[in-house]
């Protein structure tokens, strides 16, 4: 487990329910939070609180830590790193009061298998609408996400 770097965050309300807003500015490249996980299951199944590390690798993240409240956005301000580091990194400058978000499509291959696909209301101009998983994106959409993709999804283009 890597060391948790503490940022001042609070739980607030967003359009999607509970979310996390920053109460201090965050610079591009800063580590916002560790991914706090219980275990990595290499023959696992997906759950609502897991993230995907490989075709059958699911990282269980069911403990009640702040990173469980980071919502999806199609125009996120963080990325989730799943190799070498397990953490959320700011991919642009984040202002006070902004919700901390990442793009679930950069780690999740197929959310429909567990009926976790959902209709996104992030409000960004490039919103994907129905979020079903990386598998369902067009080739161009997949390539646009390249810099933030998990190593596993990079093998799926
Ligand atoms: Zn969206």
C-alpha cells in the first residue's frame, strides 16, 4: 500500500449524488489520492466498488475511503493510474470548489456485464451519453483516451 497523501477534500452534492469537491487548488500532475484497495483478485468478478486492472483482474475497493466517492466525468480532472502506482493524479489544474472526477471508460472494459452501465449527466460538451465501457467506444474515441488508459485497455484498441 502506498502512502496516502492527504488533501483537504469534503463530500458534497453533485448532480450525480455524493461527490468530492476540493477545498484547495490542485496543480496538474499532483497526486490527489491513493487508490485505497483491499485486494486484487486475479480470477475475479466485477462489483460496483471494483475497478478493472486486467481481463479478469478486479481491484476491490469497498472500504469507505474518499476515493470511493470520485464520480465519473467525460471531461475529468484526474486519471486513475493502475500500474506501478495506484493513485488518482490531476491531469489539469483543479480549482477550489471543483468536483474531483475521472473517466471510468479509461479502466472499465464492459460495464454492461454487471449492469453497471449508466447514462452520464456530466454536462460536458464531449459527453459520451450512455457509459457502457471502453469496448463500446469508436476507434477514434479509444485513441483520444490513450494517455489516460490503463495498461490493460491499451491492449484492447
Ligand atoms: Zn458525460
